[in-house]
C-alpha cells in the first residue's frame, strides 16, 4: 500500500516550485476580476498561453500556431455562449492538422506535429475559456475556484518541503481545498448553497485528480510549469458546467 501511494503521489506531481509566483498571480487575477471581466479574461488568456507554450515545440515558429489557436479558443469565453464557443473549438480542431501540414516539419511526421500543436492549445484553451465564461456569469464563483486551486497547490508544496510524508500529498492538498470550500459555504461568502456542497466537493476532487494525472502523461519541456496548469485543465470546465446547470 505504501509503495502504491508513493508511486501515485509521484505521478500526481509533488509541487510546481512556483508557489510565490502562483500567489502573486492569484492576487493579480482577483484584483483584475474586481475591476471587470474584460481585464480578467485577457490576463487569463495570456497566462494560459504563456504556461501552455511549454508543450509546443522548442522554436518560436512551432509555438506561434498553438498560442494563436489557444487565444482564439480562450477569448471565445467572452461571448458567454457555449454553443458559439463549441463552434470555435471545432473550427480550431479542424484547422490544427492544416496548420501542421503547412509548417516546416523537417523529420517530424505530420501526426506528431499535429499532436504537438493540439497539446499546446487544447487543454489550456478550454480551461481559460471556461474561466472567462464563469467570470461573466458569476465573478465570485470564478474567484472561489482560483482560491481553491491555490490552496490545493499549497498543500502539495507543504508536503514537498519535507514536513509531511510525500505519499500523502494528494490527500492533504485536496482536503485543504475542501476545508476552504466548506468554510466559504458555511460563512455564506460563496455562491454555493450548503445543499450543493458535496456536489462541488466531489467534482473538485475528481476533476483535479484527473487533470493532474492527464497532464503528467503529456510530454513537456518543464514539469514545474506543467504543474501550474495541471490543476486547472479539467476542473475549470466542469466547475463552470456545474455552475450553469445549478444556476449559480
């Protein structure tokens, strides 16, 4: 059992190593969210493009197509129309292999080049678009989600510091976030009602777990930067969908 937990925690990802930058980024996004959704959305899209460039090719000419498609999909969240966002997403998916075919691949196959571009924009683009749409519908819910993800990553950092056993990092990280969520619900500073606490608690736990495991399986040049994005990619669209379904 101990060996399984150790392997799982290693695959889950111990920490990003950028906790200070993450905190500054969180404060900046919350401040921009208080100013308005436009500023917040632009910052989210640019941050997603910066982190996600880690998955594209090493040269700038390989990163430009992925970044362009990412910004297009991310900014579709400003329309606050999921059908339109879905159409833009489908269009980006169709054009990805065409862009890969036009570019100079050298010895790289078309399939591999397409996969590189796709990984460079799809996960981060969907997450950013979801956060922007969520902020338009309910800014407090978007802010709460960012805070929960931050506390999750804080838990991973604490375990990585050696104060606690490494294999319990995922459990501590998720438990800390759920404690923050429970407190926000009880103090009525969250748009989530007590009746829906367990819905969002389970959604956050499962989606964060899936997101981190999925991103660890994707090739990247920097695992620490990957960890910054991993906690957002699945939970952001699912959290937004749940908020829409429950009319929060």
